[in-house]
């Protein structure tokens, strides 16, 4: 009991020093956490790789070594997969919001709570109760503000990642759709019409129809275009044969 009284007497005697120190710890806690950005290193690496991709887009395998660990893993997963686009494999790697100096604040809060007991024993020290209210309100506001700042940093990190993913999609060739393959085949068949109608030319035409996957079902419009291109080849062959 004497030990507890000694502590309380010490805290009461030196409250003009202890309470400002507790307040200083809370201010330090706020400043350190407000200035932190858990995405800073990740953003820096992704921005550097994105800039390299814009300048020299064909060296992604080399650039991938400069990505954060999580994104290097995603790049390897994409390379080893059959995904059409990197964006189907890549996803934003979220980093948890780390709170710094939390143990120091907890220690200060434990000391601060003793002043509640002092107030209970001596209700004339109303300033201790007021300080409690101010301290815990300020602590809550710091946590709320820190969360808001973290969300701001996270949105920025997502935008940086989105630019990287878009640039990655741009340098990776897209798989052609059936319509695109068909239009490309018609264009090549029309170009063959200008060549000398030899057996090699007709073999090439047959290869085009087979390799582009156009030997299956076709719409009426596609069949009309295909017939026109093939008829052009046949007419070219007929004219050459008659000559």
C-alpha cells in the first residue's frame, strides 16, 4: 500500500513534467505515423520498371528482377501460364498498415491511467479527468487520421500499379479474336491474287484457311467474303491458264 502511495505521490508531485512528456509521446506517435508510407518502396520500384517498359518494352524479363517480391512471383506465374494478358494474372498486392511506436504509447497510456485513480481519491484534481478525456480523444483522432492517410497512400499505389499493368498489357501481344483472324486471312488471300497463280500459291491459300482455323462454321457474311477472295484467286489462275 505504501508502494502505491509513493507512486501516486510521485506522479502528483511531478505532474507538470510527466503529463507534458505523455503529450509529447502522443505528438511523436502522430508525426511518425503520419509521415510513414508503407507503399513507398513498392511504388518506387514499380515506377522505375514502368519507365523502362515505356522506353525499351522488349526487356521485361530483365526488368522483372527489379519488381517487388510479390510482383516478381506474379510475373513468373504469368510466364508459366497460358493467360492471354498479364492483367488476368496480376493483382494489386496490398500492404497492411503498420503502426509505429505503439508500445511507447501504450506505456504512456498506462502511466496516464494512474491519474484516474488519483482523481477518484481526490476529486478536486479535476484537471486529471480533463486530461484523460483530451488524451484519449486525441489518440482516437490520430488513429482515424492515420487510417485516412493510409487509404490515400493505398489509392495512389493502386493507380501506380494500374499504370504498370496497362503498360505490361500493351507490350504483350494480344491473342487475335476469330473475327480478326478471319479479316487477316481475307486480306492475305487478296494479296495472293496479285501473285503468279502457281501451285505454291494455292498451297499457301489452303494453309491459310487451315492455320487460321477457318475450316469450321462460318456466318453468311464471312462465307461471302471468303468466296469472293477464293474466286478472285481462281479467276486469276484461269486468266493465266488461258493465256
